[in-house]
């Protein structure tokens, strides 16, 4: 069964049509990247799958279930989202404990304290962070909390919207390692939206390049690594992102 | 004491209680750095103590008449003089603090939650819900407050309870507007999207996630409004539509002192001073709270 | 060897905080000729503050001290605010990160660029207009007449940044400080904007300080690089020699970045305890 299948997806926002004819199949356990620049519609696709962008036509199915246009309680247990801005994705007045406990409370899941502590450990946060407020955490720590929160309901599919774009390089490395490890440990499926090709190279198996609301190319990450992207725009992106100098230092 | 302080300021609280108390403590500390806010807080504190312990503080009865001693100037026995019926003005002001505090507290307790809820619901749902609720709010907002209060009191009859209801009815629309504006600023933020994605019902989101964020501006606005509420109540009392005699409501006292103002100035001015002092206290405190709870300084508090 | 354009010795910037005074720039020293210098660091490293200190843009309660802060023979620390106003824009310019926030939303693009000229020169209107249009062309905007009449919200991010560059370079300063000039832009546009900066800086013989968090970017567009961490310069090297960086922080940073051709299972993570980093 496919983790995510998008069929002829056209998403609109009011008068404007944002995406055109999106067709994608993402297998279970796969890590898939949606790559593009601003205005490409990649984030909108994510939001439509989550139910946050309700104006669409076509088909979205996640783990075999057809998606409704809005947010869905049952869907929350199989698919969650990690947002881009660590400074905006946590409720400023709730402690880490409260933010992590909220999904449990909504779905009536017990054993709260143990689950929270287990999750904090899984994302590499010490227990002393449990009752802090977001403004007492650094960007990287907040993003860890956001990831922990997304995993509290034990979803199988994770939607990630530029999860490391707002982070410093050194912190980004830690979060990328964490994401890779969690996926391996819990056999998760990732759909990652990003504009950063090296991150795709590290974290993903396949990618789709989007431009002006359309998919221009779907490729294997091996093609990305060897620079063998077919589409002209993809190659342009590749060249603009190329990190030549640092390649030499890699051991 | 030092260890309590350390416990409150601990960077890594071990319980929700500790985290919340710590946060409140930091707010209070920040507030205390502002001299005007401290003055305001002291004035309000004195008001509350005066109201609570009125029988112990007032040397005379507020309604006991002593016609032989009418219109005495401020002096040794009667610190603020006596009024036209020989009643000690100081005692009347002390007992009047109870009335003032009751009015202000009840109006806040009635109007603020109503306004908060209306505004948050309108802001969260948007669309026609927003338009209907704001339409109703606008109807109330468009009427001049004192006149509306007058109309209600005239319809319901004079008396302090009706005055409170009337003022509350005029006060809630402004709070609704504020709550709606606050809600709109974070309605589309990612932390609200996150909790929606967890399957929370709109009711839960509004009550547990949106309302807590509106409380800061609400507290500030209500505190600053207290001065206006006191004055409106005094205005109603002045016209005779608020508290009825012999209740020592400050506005009514000023009204009755009007006729003597040239020769026996203290009858009208003493209650006037009381009103000014208490209004100032609320303004200073409200300003201080605004500086400390300013949303732009973040989510620090 | 021409005399240095900018000489900085032991620059310190501090701010008050609940825990006492905190130094965000701690003893930074460097000198700059008519070359391109890159200052690289993560957030909190003090790189932006260094740029602002040079332009004396740090207001109290921030405090700036230095043994030496000389621009072309002028002692910056000794300049009055009025004298600094004559220097800013005319002799030292700064391009900032996001044109959304650094351009005045209620003035047309052309008017803002003209303002930069009007502030520092006394030229007739026709001449100013001509210079504005030619500057827009120099930043590779194709239809300068039309664009000059647009408002900032009507132009794209990349174009907005080019407008910013035009505005900052039209008075022909000697030194340009670019603080994260491309961080808010799409990847494909970044190269264009940096090429323009590079072009103009070389053709006019200006000095350039490029402040960024992106090591690769800085190594491509600069002659020399300073790496900052926690307010201090930890490494100073020639751009082409970056791969032979010595300091563990720089090497750690280089290794922590994912590569286009990534084969590592895990990215090496900076061990901050080694130098008490952020």
C-alpha cells in the first residue's frame, strides 16, 4: 500500500490556482522530498494533505484512506506535521509538558507522564526541559519539541515543512540526524518540503522538483548526488545550490 | 525566603505549578521595577484593605446623622469634616470604598468574560459568525456609554445593582473588539494549525489555546477601564440614578455637596479626591501592566 | 599595498542584560583594503553587530569600544552623529537582509533610490533621474523606467534586493557592508544578486564586507574570510584555503553541512564544550 497517493491534484486559494495536475505516489517507509523555490506550491501540497488547505480537486489518499477536505480526528493518528518556524509552532503560554500532553488529552490516551518522558528522551531532550516555556528554549530545542509533539500520537506518516531552514548549520545537523534516526527506528514515511538540495541528499530517497505549481521532474536521490537530473530547471537549481569547495574536505 | 525565590526562578521547573508560579513571579518582579506601577498597586491595595476593614477603620457610622454638627470643616474629630446631615465624611468615604470596589469588580467580572468569548469566537471562526457577532458588538459600541447606561437604569429603575448591569452592558463591546483583534493575530499561526491537526475541536482550541493568549491585553484594558467605570458610576450617582441615599457612594456625595461647594468645599471635594486617587491608581497599574505584558516583548511572559 | 580602508582593533560591543553586561563582540580585530572580506558565523556570533558597529549604528544602552576603529584615516569613534550621517551612505553603505523590511513601503522604488543621492549631493533633478535609471540598469533591471515607478510590494524579493543595492551604491561609497544580503532570497536568485554585488564592487574599486551564515557562499564571493563564534574571530584565512581551515569550530562547521553528494549515514555534530560555544 502506498503511504501517500496524489491524483490530479489541483489546489486553489480563492481565485488563484496554486497547483496543477499533481500526481505522486510515495511508498510506505520512503523518505520523499518536494523541492522547489518560493511560489512553487510545495508547501501548499503538504497543507492540502494535512487538511489545512481545503480548496482542492482530485484525489489524496494516505495509507489507503481517502482524505476529506478538512482536518480529521482519525487522520491525526496516522499522519502529523512538523512546521518550519520553531519560533511560531509552539504555543507561547504552554510548557513543553502541556504541548506534548495536548494530543494525548484530545484522544484520551493515558499514561501521560511516562509517554512524555519517553518522547523527550527519544528526541534527545533532557528531563529538565519538561516544564519550560518556549521562550526558555533555543531554536534547535524548540524544533525537537515540535518533532516530539508530532510523534506523540504515533503516526506512520510525517509531513515536514522545511524542518531545518530556520536553524543554524550546527543545529541543523543535529536535527537532521535525529530525523534520520527516528525514521529508521519507527519505520516512518517522510514527505519533506525543502529548497535545500544537500538536505535532500542526506535525508531522502526520492524527490520531485516543483515549479509554478507543477511537478517538472521526479528523480531518485542517486541522480541528484551524481548531478544527473534531467529537467533543465532542475539542473539550474542544482547548479545554483552547488557547493563545490566543501566537497574536497569530506572524509 | 531566599530558597523560595530560587525555587521560583529555577530555570528547569519540575512541575507545572512551579513553572506557572515562576512565570507569575517574574511578571511581578518586572512590574515592581516601575515606580508608578508600584504606586498604583499600593493605592489599589489600600482601596481593597479599606473596603474590607471599613468597620474597623471608620471612626463614625456612615449613616448616623448628627444635625447639631452639620457642615463642620475638617478638623480633629472629623478628619474630612461633616456633610449637611452631620455625617462624618471620612467614614462615608471609607464605606464608599466598598461600593466602588463592588461596582468595579462586578462590572469587570460580567463584561470581560462576555466580551472575551464573543471576540474570540468571532475571530476564530471568521466568515458570517464574525460578521454577525461584530455587527451586534458594533450596535452597542456605537451608542454613547453614559447615555446607554442612563437609558438602562431609567428603564430598570435606579439602584446600585441596575447601575452595575447598565455599565457592564456598555463595557463589554470594547473587550470583544480587543479579543477579536488578538485572536486574529495568531489565528493562522503554526501552533494553532498544529493543535487543529491533532484533531482538537474548535471549542477546545478557543478555550484552551486562544483565550489564554488574550488574557494579557484583556487584563490591561480592564485595569485601565476601571477609572472610566468609576467615573461612569459616579456620574450615574451624581444624577441620582445609581446608588440611592443613604448609601455613601462617592458620586452621589459629590452631587449632594454641590449646593455647598462655595462655603463648605469639603463636602464635595473630599469624595472627588477619593475618585481621582483611585482612578489614578488603576491607570498607573494598568500602564505598568501594559509595559510588562506587552506582546511585542514576546512571549517572554 | 594601499593603506587599509578600514582598521579595526579590539572591537568590543556590549549590552546590558538581567545578568549584568554581556559582550556580544569580544575583541575583534582585522583590517580591510580594497578587497572582499567575508565574515561568517552562526546566530549569536556577533557578525551583524560588528557590521553595525563600523557604521556606528549601535545606540545606547549598547556600548561600543575599540582600541582602533579607523575608516580611511577617520576615527569612527570620535565622529559626532552629524559627521557620521555624512559618512553613512556616501562613504560606507549597508545592504540588509530582507527588502520587505528595509524598503519604505510608501515610497516608490525610484524615489527611494533618488533619496540616497539627494541626501548626499546637490544635483539637478534631471541629472538625478538619469543616474537613478542608469543605476537600475547597472543592477540588471530590464525596464528601469517602469520599475522606478513601482512600490516595494509590487516587486519580487530578488528585484527588491537589487533595488536596495542600487540605493546603497548610487552615492558611490568606498565601502559596502552586506549583511546577509541573500538569505531571504530563493537559491536561483541568490547567485544573480551576489554576481551583481561582486561586479559593482570590483568595477568601482570598493571594499566589501560580506556577512553571512553560509560558508560556501562566502568562500565563493570573497577574497578573505573571518569565522566568528561567540563574539570572537576564531579563524582568518584566504577564501581558497577554506578547506584547510585550522580551528576546530570551522572544521566542525564545514563537516556538519550536508553535501550535494552525501554518503554519510550521520552528520558530525559540533562538540560545543571544546570552546564554550553558544
